C-alpha cells in the first residue's frame, strides 16, 4: 500500500471524485410523475356526482375481494459510507475507514427488484415477499484511512482504494430477500392508496474482493447475514394493474467469508451450497472474514399485475 498522500493528492481526488449525474438520478422520478400526469384525466373526467360517489362504489365493488400483486421495479439508490474490517486470526486485523459506495443503477447489471404482495380480504394488513438486486461498489480514487495490521505488518496510514485493492465491491450485486408485513393507510383518492411496511430477511450478495498484491480473489455468491427494511409508498390502481412509487431503507450487516475462490460463474445455488458445506465442515475461510454494514436508501417505481379474488369479505378502506 502507498504511504500518506499529499495535500495536493487529496484536493485532486475531491475535485474529480465520481458523482451521479442529475439526469441519471432523476429518471425514475420523472417516469413516476409522467405516469401520474397520464392518469390524471381518468381521475378528473367523471362528473361531480359520479366522482363523489366513486369512493363508496369502489368500496362496494371490492366488498368480496382479496388481492395479489406481482410486480417488477427499478430505481435509484444511495449507500452510506461504512468501515470495512478484514480479520484473519493471528495474521490480519485491518480496518479501512469510511469507505464510499456507489450504486450505478443504470449500468449493467442494472438495479431491479421483484415482489409479490398479498392483501387478504377484510383486513388492512398484508404481506410481501421482496427481492432486491442493488450494487455497492467502492470508489477506486477515494483515499481512505487504514488502521491495524495486514499479514503481520502495520498498515500504512492511508492509500487510495485502487492502490490497495483490485476489487472491493458487491456488483452482481448487493442482493436482499425479505419477508415483509404491510399496512394499508386507506385512500388519498379513489385510485390512490398509501401503505407502509417493514420486514426481515437475508443478504445474498456476490462478493468480489481481491487485494492488489494477491494473486487470488473471492468471487462468488454468498450468504452474509440478515437484512432489515422499512418502506412507505403510494399505489396507483389501474384496471387489473398497479403502479407503485416507493421509498425504502435497508440495513444489511455483512459477514463475508473471503474464500479466495472463483465461484461457479453465475450459478448462485452452487455457490451457496459450497459455502454451506464449508460451514458444516467447520472450515475457516482461507482469506479471513470481511465485515461491514451497508445502509442504503432506495427510491423505486414498480409496475405489476393485480389478481383479485372474489367471494370473500371486504378489505377495509
């Protein structure tokens, strides 16, 4: 690792530090606004009496329905900086402080998610199974502070990510699978429903870590611990379909084994099986453990198909 950078190096890095473009960040938000504008004539075109009667009529129509929504979504993210710890007993105890993470949501593999939401009849409470594929990629030009030891030697005080690592990222990606409870908050308009939710699940990232001076890398899908999320959104109800605009916050503590293994080249289930087999045999990861805590904000727009079951009591508004 390189020594302490000069003041000039720090200023150059800050001046050229990568940033998301405004156009890239605004894309999903503009798409959501366009959907709402396009739907406005449907909401406003009814005569006054019909419009006043619409909430009651809609509630009566839904008097015998439970609902299931299958949806896909895209969006943008922001992940907070975090400390990254590398530990191998008796060999390495290294801390990289305040590492920045970027998401690149519109660069392949893009940010996406899949979910199934279910609202039982006669209840404001629902449930959701939610899978999110995000990314967390370190910034190679960032200069970070290091403390501790690596391979028995004291760490240099600071170096850039690119001077220290060939790879430090979860770009295929920062994956999360959660089971969530939902609460409907009634109606803002005949076709618009707000909701909130929270859930717990498991982190399933693709870990890509390699020090610059090491010939081998960890490059595989892994199970790295639990994840929690909270969310709030609006559902725009169309005939047999829904559009969701949603904010959610995820918190994912990572315990990533540095196996120094090239994985199965895309077959996540093989990688998970190999990892669990090593764990059951009590094998310590050859490269030690990486731990960090990824806190991520998500703004998403989802589109889905809604199936409505008949013959059940009403779900309250």
